[in-house]
């Protein structure tokens, strides 16, 4: 599978992925939505900041999925927060935002690199989709003129 992860631009997470400060992409949910049970080692994830083209490609090294309670949220943040690009001083703030979530997916990334930018067609995935999974990225790829 190939995936597109859409990132909140103001958090500058794509920069952290490229610099190696962010080695894990985490997704925290109230229900099981993409990419739950649909991402595996060897898959490819493309990253884009919201409103911008896709600019980064990385491979999936491994995936961990968790059903959560408040203690598990704190445990995950303490164990994996740094590799997820969360500064130690921001762990508590992250916990406050995430403590009511029911599911967490950790996608361990390897070999991130910048690619020739392209846009995607989100038709059928919903305007608010933050994660898209497809068999072939070319099925949603729009070349930039």
C-alpha cells in the first residue's frame, strides 16, 4: 500500500521528518480510522503539509497499534514521544490533548527524502481526510504544471 499523511502545517512536522528529529508518525483517534489495520512494514508514506503539495517520501519500518486508557497514553508518550518529535517539556501538554483518545497508531519511518512535489486528488476520500491509503499513488497524483 501507499499512503498520504496530511500534516498540520503550523506544527512543522514535515521539517522534523526530513531532519530526522521525527522518526515516528503517530495518529491518535477516538475510533478506528485510516490507517488502522491498513498499514504495514514495507509500505510507503508520502507526506504533505495541509494546503501544500506532497514533498516527502518515507518507508514504513514497523507499525504498532494500541487500544488506550489514560495510563497507556502517558506510557506511549514517555516511551515514544521523543522519536515522534515531541520535546520532553511538551509531553504533559500532549497528554492533556490526547488523554481521551481510544486508539493510537505508531508508524516507524525510515529513509525519508524530499521528492519532486505533486498534488493529490482527494475526491472520494473527504475534504477533511488526514490520511489516505491507495494501492498506487499514481491513481490520485496530479502533476504540478
